[in-house]
C-alpha cells in the first residue's frame, strides 16, 4: 500500500517501468525479476534508503566502458551520520571499508564485495549468472542474505574484474542503535564466512596479497575474540589483567586510526 502513491505519480512517465510482484519475495528475487525485464547494457542496483550524488551513474558508467569490468561500486557514506555516536562510528567504518579495503582490492581488479547500496553491473554478465545467483542455498535452504557479496564472487569466478570508484558517492541510512546494528553485522558476517569458502579457489588465480587480505578479514575478528576471551579468563582465574595483549590491541588501533586520519585529512578518526 505504501507504494501505491509512488506508482501513481510515476506510472505515466515513460522513463519508468514498475514491476509489481504479487508479494514480498525478498531482495534477491526482486533483483532477478528486474534484471530479466531490463534491456540496457548496464544495471544499477540501489537500495531504497540510499541517495546518490548527481554524477554517480556517469562515473560508474565510465569505469564500465572497459569490457573486462563486470561490476563497479561507489563510495558509501552514512546519510544519518550526525544522529548518534553509533552512526558517526559506522560512517568512519564505511570510509575505512571503501577507501582502504575496497581501494586496495581494486588495485588488482578484484573488489571482493560490490556493496548493495550502490553497485553497477554489466547486464550481459548478470544474465549469464542469474541461475546460479537464484538457486544458491545455505544449509539446505534457499539463501536470503549476502546478495551483493555472492554476486560479486560469481562475477570474479566468471572472469570479470570488479572495481571501486571513490568519486561515485552514495549516502545510505545506517542503524542508529545497537540492536539493529548487531543484527546487520551478524547477517554480513554469515555472508563473509560463507562466500569466503567459494572465493578460496578463486584467490589462487588472483594475487597473493588478495589471498592474505581475505584470510586476514576472516581470521582477524576470530583472533580478537579469542584474545578477549583469554584475557577475561586470565582476569577471573588469576586476578591480573593481560596488559600486554591490551597494549598491543590499543597500539594496532591507534596506528590504523592515525593512518586513516592522515589520508582522509579528518581528525575525527
């Protein structure tokens, strides 16, 4: 019902083609329905809570002129950054994810996840991958999470490059409280660990630095969790704090934040 007003306003505009599905079938099947009805050379995926800068499509399309590129993503920012301390931290997290992680991966033409809020795909490549994309299963059930990462991995496995375009800026709404944020992170973590298994065969043919990057992304959080649990166990059993581990974690954090502050020219980091 919420869409009726929007549909009525734009249904008569020849630039728009609305596809009204009979029920909410989820993001992946909605994407697939739209892609199969599309006719352009390029497909832009945008989340409903995302606002694009005026030149986003132009900048992404320029990158896609290279026929070897199957997908390209823009730089993400939090549109509601000023709401809470959490949204400010998430905005910085997005900056790091885009301008460190994705930017580094793009040097090898292999961004491992073209994020859902703003990503452009080559339609001919998409069409050839739709059956694999639609039939993905996880623990015996149809998959309903991690669409962007899985689609990116399929693009790379098909031999296409995936790129990052920092000048194409998109602002998206991020969680402003811990409950929704933790649920979001759990979905993303499940997707990362699941699709990393698919990516391992792919990584051998790419680059050793990409391999180390992906392994670090997956092992790093586990090692950090293990360190915290070991520190708590030491404190409970011996009454002493693991100062060495605490100082090491703090030092790593300070170094990373300092590099980000220098590169972004923003003291908020």
